């Protein structure tokens, strides 16, 4: 499961009713998360906190990584209804997170991948968390594909997921910022570009 906007949803900052719609979360003087209302006022992720606060007419609150970890743990406990093989993931360089679920060993129990996904939705929809589903043969691969919103595939061959990974923009490899910067400066745009160069 990819959680593309976990910061604002899991912080538990207790935004007041007056400013909840314009909420901002910042770290190191930059905006990590902004509510839809704040974004509509011109706030952008990565913007200087002081600039965003001036546009938004509402002060930002600091990121609370410990609270995020607590909330991820709670979501992982919910996921145990689906599989015992769960790994919470927080990207070290961005404000994104997720849960890596190993599901191949339990698909027969649920009656296949589509039935499993239906059950997943029924379990996670009540949490009100925004989430996206990715499917691949590794946790990190599935997490990256969650941001592409690829359809669920009943074809489990690695070649299917490898082909999808070719379209992943290099900038999404937030866990490796120095390598990403070097590759982008060299003209690479996607993982597929790198693989083509290696052939």
C-alpha cells in the first residue's frame, strides 16, 4: 500500500476546526504536506514555510515523525486481517510512507488476487486514509508502482511488473537522492532509460 500523503493524515496534531481545511505541515522550513484548501491558495510542496504561511493565512505545524510511526503501526495491525507478512515503510528522503504486504502465500485463502483486493478495500476504507495499491515482486517495486495507479494484474509473472517499472520516473527514487541527482543530470528520466543503457 502506498500512502502518498501520510504526514497530514497521521500527525494527530489536532488542527482546530477553524484551520483544519488550511492545514500545513513543515520540516526544515519547507512544506511537506498541505491540505487541498491550502494548495488551492497557491501553496506548493517544498515551498518555504514563511511564504506558504503568508499565502495560506494559517501557521504551519512541525512534522511529528514519531506520531507517523505510531499511525503506521496501527495501520499494520489492521493489515494483519489480510496477511501476517507486513513491513511498514517510511521513505527517508520524502514525506511518503506505506505498508509492504506479502500476499502470494494467502491468495488461495481469499480466492485470488481480485477477491483479496476487494477485502483490502473493505478493511482500509473505514480508516479514511488516502492510499494507493501497487503490485510487484518486491516491496519497494510495489510501493513505486502504487504511485502509477496501475490496474491489478492476474498475471503474476515478473516480466509484467518489470515492464511497468520501466515507466517510473527517476525522481521517485527518493531514498537515493544523490544517485537520482546524478542520473537526472546525465539525461535519464525513467527506470526504463537506465535499463536500456545497460543492454
